[in-house]
């Protein structure tokens, strides 16, 4: 199967220490923390052309179903992008790993049947702009599949999330913001929310600021809402 290569520009995002930590931690979380099962759930039933925003080290690639004709995987961090390129070679569907940011996706409007955001919307610098870009590149009726950290439903943990987001957490963890209300942001961007569920990682033991998660589906309306930006 032919794989395409893409010239790598100057990096818009550079977190080399976090990238090395994430590359190790994410594999452990998949194998021992049950995250691989969430990836499988996230991607089940997808078909056609898919854009994955913030592909990291490419751990989703092994879970794409055979009905997917192509994955365009956007990753801004150079070290993670190199790991993703290796994972793309082992994938059973065609994967093209491309440099770029969520706020300025380097692809045409309405070009994809589905978009995937997996543990990335917590890290983008401008969440409304990133979601607007995802909406732009989806065809009308296209799906956004999301698996994300999210704001806890009130109480002490939500207060702790806001506190760590204002202080050390984003600096230590590659720009991650644990207190973002992901579902509310997706709805505010004009997506039609489908089925979603909330859970914790890990599901037992100590609750971390990053523990509350949500997984679900949203859709771009089939009713055209004006010319897409960047078309």
C-alpha cells in the first residue's frame, strides 16, 4: 500500500519533553489503563475519508475500521508526528500524517466524511476556532467523533481543575486544560450533539484533574449555514 510523505515546515507547537513523556505514558494507558477500548469505541463504524485532529503518536491508527478509505492525520508537534508516521506504516488503512494546527487545518472545505478529536481539544490554543475549522472541513451531515478530557460536574474536583489550569498543569502537560466544558463548546460551535457518555480514567482510585472524560458523536447539520471559510 503506497504511503505519501509530506514536507515538514517549522513547528507551530514544540513540546519535546512532554512529547517524550506522552509517548511512553499513552502506550501504558492503552495497555494497562483501558484506553485502547475507548479508542475502539470512538472509531467504530467510521467509513469514507476521515481527518484526525491532533493525532499524537498515532495510537488511534490501529483501531480504524476497514471501511475507512483514508485518514489525514494532523499533528503539530514534530516528535509526536515522527512517531505517528511510523504508526501509519503499520496501519491497515491508508494514513497520511500531515503537519498543521487545529486552528488552521491545511485541507479543503467539506472534504471529509468524519473528523476525530481524541484527547486534543483540551490542548488547542483557541477552542472555538479549532471547532469552527473542524466544522468547515466536514461535509454536511459529517460526524465529529470526540474522546476528551472535560470539566467535572461540579464540586471540589471542578474547582481543582480550574485551579491547576490557571497555574502549572498546562505548562507541564503540553498545554492541556482540564476544565474545558468540551460538550458545551461543541454545541456552541453549531454541531448537533448525538450520543455521548461521561466516565473517569482511571475508573477507580485517586481522581486526577484529568480523570473526567467524555466520548461521543456530534454532526455538522445537513442544512447549509453559509459559505465555508477557506473554501
